[in-house]
C-alpha cells in the first residue's frame, strides 16, 4: 500500500495548480499538433463540418457534465474537511446516478434534434456541406455524452481529495487515444477505404467517445486500487446524519451555476455558428465564409485552448482549496488565493497571447499551410483566449464562493453583448473597409471583458479584496511583454518572420519563441515579479535543479 500512497499523493494549491495545468496543457498541445495531419486529410470543408459537430456537442455536454466535476470536487472537499465520511461517499454515488441519467437524456436529445440543429446552421445555403452531412456527425458525436458525465464525477471525486495527478493522467490518456483515432481513423476512411469526407469526419468525432471510455476505465482502476485512501475516517468526529435530499440539493446548487457557465460560454460559439456564415456569405461568398467559420470554430480555436487550459488547471486546484478555506471561514486565505490566481494567470497567459499573435503567420502556415484568411483571423482571435481565461477563472471563483447572483448577471450580460454586437460589428467593420470577420472576434472579447469586470467588482465588494498588488504586477508584466515584442521586432529585421515553405517555419518559430521567452524571463526576474508571484521556494527549487548558486 505504501507504493500506492506515493502515487496517490495529495497536492497543495500551488502543486495542484502546477500538476493540473501541466496535464491540461499537454492535452491541449496534443490537440493542436494533431490538426497538422488532420487538416491535411479533411481540409477546410471537413474542418467546418467537424466544427459544427463540436459546437452543439459542447452545449449538450455542458448540460450533462459541466457542473458535475467541480460540484463533486467542492462537495467532497467540504465533507472531507468536516470529517463527514459517510456523506462524502453517498454524495459520490448520488453524483454518478445524476451523471448517468443526464448523459442518457442529453444523448437522446442531441440524436433526435440533429435534423433541426443542422437546419439552423446552414439554412438554405448551398455549395458547401449539406444538412444530411451535419445530421450524421451530430448523431455520431452524441455517443460520447453517454460516457463523459460519469467520467467527470470520478475526476471531481479525485480532485476533491486533492489527488490531482490521477485526473491529469486521465486527461492526457483521453487526448492521446482521441488523437490517434482522429488521425488514423480519418486517414483510413478517406485514403485507404476511399469513403466519403463525411464518413471520415464521422470517424474523427467518434474519437471523443473512444477517448473518454479509455480515461473512464483508467480512473475506475485507479480508484479500485486505492480505495483504502478514500475510505479513511477522521477519528473523534461525530458525523451528523445528512439526508439524501440534502446532499442532492447541494449537488444541484453547486452544479447548476457551473452548468450555466459552460452553456453560456458555448452560446458564444453558437451565436457565431448561426450568424457568421450568413453574415459573411454575401460579403465573401459561401465557400470563403465557411472557411472563416472553420478557422474560428476549429483551427484557430485549437491554439486558444492552450492558453485557456492554464485557467482550467488553476480552477481544478482552486476549487477544493477555496472550498476548504470557505468552510474554515479563512477570509485572508481566500483573498490571498484570488490575487495569487490572477497573478499566475497574468504572468503566463499575457506573454503567450501576444507572442502567438506576433507569430500568427508562421504558426498558422506551419500547421495548416498558406491560407487566405487563416493568419489574419488567428492574429486577432488569439486575444479571445486571453479574456476567456481571465473570465473563466473569476466566474468559477465567484461560484465556488457561492455568489450565484453575480455568476448569472455576468453570464447574461456577456452573452447579450455578444448577441447584440456580433452582426453589428461585422457589418460595421466591413463598411469601414476593415476585415468583417474581426467584428465577431471583437464582440466575443467585449462580452467576456464586461463579464470579467462584473466578477472582479463583486469579489472586491464582498470580501474587501484589494487588487493593488495584482495591478502593479500586471503593469510589470505588460512592460515585459512590450520589451519582448520590441526584441522580436528587431530580430525580424535579421531573420524573416515567416516562409511560404511550411517546414521552414518550424525553426523560425523555435528561434523566436526562445528569444522571446528569454527576454521576457530576464525582465520578469529583474523586476522581481517571478519571485513575487511564485515565491522563494519554487525559485530555489529551479535553481537547485539547474545547479545555479
């Protein structure tokens, strides 16, 4: 059992944030790398079809899944902190029952509603994917919804006990299996068996089902082998009887805002799905409009997920830790963790965003080849990831701290802004002679930014949080980013920023990344920001490993 204890080691906030973020970032990097061969196999038309399937899949998955892992994590952490063993175990079983039920219902709903959803996407447009194509991929991807909800309950249970590593491994495993099925499956379908493009995309979206099943089997096995750790009871704790109704009510209360968070985030994509092609079609033509939509929904979005994954990793660690602090009424620790989270996010995602925007052309060309709209869309769209990462972190913090009113106000405000301004901005920019598709990006950024500010102000008012220190460090970070971009601009006078040959862009990207990272790190180190955000222990550990005195 001792060996298993080493594997199942609990993590504190910083360790958990690091492990969770690393695992999620790895999965997102895999999610980006596979698109090189995948794009070469299915092209932009197939990418648009793939994007259609995932847009609605994410909405239905949000209904069946989104709130469950963090709700179970939060409730598990709460009962674990109080020493309520029986309530914790029953909450886990009830969570599984809810997940299985919701998964089955959402699977049937997506399967049955597929024709109506396909019609809402394409309307009467001709010349691209057909309504029957969209119906097929929607029904294939719906099978994943049967498995993912119950998988999410297991992840939440592990995370609630602060065992972050197994969930991180399960996510990497899921992505590895998914990527293999996507690439090999679509290639075999299209190039070996000479099946249709629609069939190839169908195989690709079915990868979500296969990957989630592999991850599910892994976590079940992990829990079975380490049941002793989960069954430990606190001595000298008199556990009160907590009814099934009370546990169920708490799960619903904790999960519902999280479900709404993911649903409303998916609504941003849905608004684009039902307006972008229809709005840009008369401007650029249906084929070009679908190409732009595929970039927004699939190809450029892959890079955005790497940045957003950093906030996801923070959230995984934040949820049980903030819940414990709230149960213990430790307001100072809550204030500290909120500011620390914002600073960690800022020091990592701001330079990544600006760096990817600067390298938009070589990065997009390397992955997808020359594109009329690709790098132009990606250059601006990457900033959506920046505001999304900050908002996702803040709205989750607000939810964990039980300020549900602010959660809904921020969600509704953001989506209304997106819905009202999306077509308006696209037409407005087109009238000004600017790329119309930037209007969709700006509408999304504005919606998320307003929502972020609402959460920020609500937390300040409720917990008397002072953001002065975070603001100062963020200014230093922006100074570091500006110096980094200036350095890269000078380098571009010596080494051309991009090449028409795809493979040549790889060493260019590596060179610019290394130079940019070095400049940024030196500035952050000299300004004391790295030490301030991560602390002396981490710096000493890094120096020790690098044998720096």
